[in-house]
């Protein structure tokens, strides 16, 4: 039982760091996707405005 607890104690920090890394990367990917969507919306609005002023 002591061996199991020692192995578990050795794995918990690695799992914790892995979980934190996963959460950080997930947040970064979601932020990037949302920023790209916002930029696409801005570009579409600018294109509509440009078409309206030249016509």
C-alpha cells in the first residue's frame, strides 16, 4: 500500500501540470477562434460599407 501511495504521490504533480497546460491551451485556442471570427465580421462590415460608398 505504501508503494501505491508513493507512486500516486509522484504522479499527482505531473497530472496537475498536464491539466493546467491543457486548460491554458484550450483557452488560447478558444480566444484565437473568437478573435478570428470577430476579424471576419469586421472585414465583412468594411466590405459592405466600401461597396455602399462606391456604388
